[in-house]
C-alpha cells in the first residue's frame, strides 16, 4: 500500500528533474547559439 503512495511523488520528482534538465539544456543551447548569430 505504501508503494502506491510513493509512486506519485516519485514520478512528480522525476518530472521536475527532467524539466530542470530540459530548461538547463535549452538555456545552454540559447547561450551557445547567440554568439554565432
């Protein structure tokens, strides 16, 4: 029963980590491409 309670929080934290990683990658790409433009 505890696993069912932990699953939502686990997926939520995982989604937050993925969002942070994607935003970091986007910001990096934007910073890297700006000088070339």
